[in-house]
C-alpha cells in the first residue's frame, strides 16, 4: 500500500504489483488508482486534517534495511550508522598521474596543475569493474567554486585562470584497486587515467551534426565540438560506456556587448550575463556576440568509453537538448533501449528516448550506435482534482506529428532535437517541479524520479498546482513513481503516483507541507536530488537542499542520504554530510560491499567547513567510501 492511501476497510495491505496491474488492465481508468500508488485528498491536507489521520499502511522495520537510522547533524563531518566506516577515496586536486603536482590550497596554482588533477565538485559517477579487485571510475566534475579555486575568488580572472576553471570541469577517469576492509585506492600509474575537460574534442552525432545552428567559425562543418561542462548526473550502458549529462551549460556564456537573444536562446537561458565564470572575457568561444552558435553545441548527453583513454566522446543529439540531470537506461523486453531523462529547471519536463534499433547481446560494436537514432517523447500527466496519482502519456516529439509542423515553427526533426524544450511546450507536456535523477527498480517494473523543488509552482504562468506537482511554492520536493502499461517501457501509457512528499511536520503540521505519512520528525528532509537502487531494491535518496536548520528547514540539519523501501514506504536516514555540502553521486563495488558517494561543495560561499582534512584546511569536494565493519553488503 502506498503511504498516501487510506482505505479503512482494508485489514491487510494488498500486493503492490497486483494492485498496479489491476489498475493498468482496467484501461487506465482515472476512477481507480495504481496499487503501488494511492489516492490522497490534497484538499483534506489543506483544510488542516492531521497527516496521521490520512496514514495508511506504511510498514516500519523494513526487512530491506538492517541499520539503525542516524540522527540529524550539523557537524562538519560524514556520519554513518553504527557498524559502518566512511573514508575518503579521492579529493578535488588530488593527482591522477605520477607527475601531477600536489594540491595547492592557496588558489594560486596554474591551470597546468588542474589539468592533471581530480576535478572539482564531484557529482554523478559509475564504477566499471575490471576484476573482483580492480575497477575504473568515471566521475562528473560539475562546476567549480571560485571562492576556493582562486586566491582572488574569481574577481580578477586572467586567461590562465579561465583555463584553470575549464580544467576543473568535465570528467575524471581513473583506476582503483581494492585494499583491506573492502576499501579502494587510486592506481596512479594506470593506463586508464584521464581528464576530460571543457576543451576536449568531441564528436557531434545524430541529425544535428552539420546543422547550421551548430556550425562555428572554428568548426565550419558543425561536427566537432570542444568540451563538456556543467556535467551533473550520469548514466551507463549495457555495452560498457559512461553517459555524462550536460546541465546548466547556459551559465558559461555571456558577452561584453549588448546582445539581442532570439527565442531559442531565451528558452535555454542564454544571454549576455553568465553565472560568474567569466570565461567569455578571455575565451571568445563563450562570447555569444562573437560565437552565437557555440551554446547550441552543449546541453547534450555525452557517451564516453572509459576503457579507451584515446577515444573521442560522442554528443548524442538524438536524445534531445535541454538541461540534462541524469539518464536511466533500460533494455526493454522487445530489445529496444529506453532512456529516461529529466530537464532540471523549474517548469520543465520529463523525457524518454526509445532507440530505433535493438540491443544485441555481445555485439557492442553495433550497440554503441544505439543512441545515435531514436524517438524522443515527453510526459503528460493526468491531473484529477483532489487526487495525487493517475495516468500519463508519452507524446512523441516527431516532426509532422502532434503539432510539430513547419506552420507552427518546427521546420524539421533536427530543429526538434536542437530545441527540444520548444517542442515539449508545443505538444502540451506537463511542467514539472525540476525533474532530477531517475532510477529504475532492478526488476524494471517501477521508475522513480526526484522532483526537487519549485518556488514558481502556482506562482508563474504555465505552472499550475496539480497532478505530480501538488503544492504551490514547493520548497521541499517529492519523488514521483510510475509503471508502464504491461511493463513495456516503450508503451505510450503509464500509471503514476508519488512515493514520498518531502516536508516538515514540525513546522507545517496538518498541511500538505508537512509531507506524506512516511515523513516524520526523525526522517524529514528537503530537496531530494540524487537517486539510485542497489541490486536488492533499496532506494537510496540524496539531498541537495537548504541546510540553514531554521524556519521551514528547522530540524533538518545538513544534507543527507536516506534509504527507502519502495514497497513498505519506510524511509530512514543513512548518513549525513558536512557543513554546506550536497550529497550526490552513487555507485557500488560489484559485490555491493562498498558504497561510493560524492560530497560536493562543502563550505560553499565560505561557510565554515574544513572537510575532509580538518583544521584550517580548504574544504574539498570528495568521493567517500562507505563499508560495513563486518564486511557484508551495504544496507543489509
């Protein structure tokens, strides 16, 4: 039973899967609800009915979770449950090669140092096993904190400072080997070690390759892009490649001159003001007055072969252009590859890509072409008044269909791939509360997506309250869940509900802002972001929210990671992070006895963190290894 449904006549909770199947088989009737999901009256919350009276069958003492929850923390450290250890694997500025210089905490090191060191602000990551005791990490380095990267805190940028900032971005790839106690360490002389930065050459693939809007003076063919940056979360493929997702790329572009932006640039947030990186001051590639098409070459999913340091990363334009958070890959039962993707901005959309061709087990030469061709879809959710849950449709973003015609301003399919957001609006897709990470349950039945928050919900035009976005001025976020008809990930229809509505029952008792019934004073949080499953089906939830511990966020402490049971609805806090950090990125060793997580931007904006080295040291984003003292599986 869902934590949102109250059926007073139900004595025993009904089977999750059978309820959903019944709902789906009933022709997706809006008068019934998916069993994994439930019906909840939002109006009852808003009328002041206590959350407890709406409680259903949230089951405590989940058999999946064999640890005691850790309490809220505001300390400058990583806290894990009793019986666990947490150690740092690698930190921003650690050398990846034998000749790499040591980290210089003064902020005065040249760009040549950062080019051979682990990048800043670790985010999405994947562990690729080589053997039982060796593996290769591919890790996103999303952005940099100027307040620590430079002694001048970014206020007096030189040409070399820009190169240094560009080198702090991108991807870090490196080999690790197992040590004692299920921990791992860097293999510094490995042939796999590599930095991919904002200046690494990449190939533009798909229909967009050669399009006039991606041609520049430096690349008249429009087929070779330089660099990747703003890489938030990630994905990986069954054929062994890493998928990195370009998110807030627009913030790297600007101009010294006044520029009149067109409707396409405006929709993607490109204008003469950047986000404070100042790259355009010393690199004309990022000056939109001089290179108006350069921004169009970013905002893609990039496929990388972590096992070949000489390989060229591929920008997969067939998967659409927007602010990609992550990508969750499924091999559908018919053999097609399905990729679920979120566009992380307030009021943007949830997408799906279905490959044209089919996955062939063992034929990785052909499989590596699967993301070059396919169909993009965008989600439209039912919104039945007073109910949180219902049905939905995937609408194809195909030229000539669903209003995507020349008459409506869509001249061809290439344009749709380039300006996917405009196409999504044209077909009437549901605007969402910032779709972030998406994770598919190991049995491939249920799909989960974090909707992290949205201050514009119910405030700005086009972002009405309802459906999967049930609260105005949503400061806490929620986790969406859906299941495809017949468990077919290529099917156009699905049923949906909310697994959890985050909130604060201490501050907002009796309202929808208190959260759903599986939220209480012991496990409350805001802004769910990172998301992933382990092989047993534990749902791991990471937060990137407000850590003021005051007002609406009183009692929530530092950002944390939680473990959830998808069937019982129970959620427990598994770890807490240091001051002013985000907890993000999740991967495991193949035996699931080591968990790897990212601690991003501890001490951001000069908050008083000195993690991980303590004392008066510079705070450094790092990857943390979590193990059990008895050597068993994490979470068990």
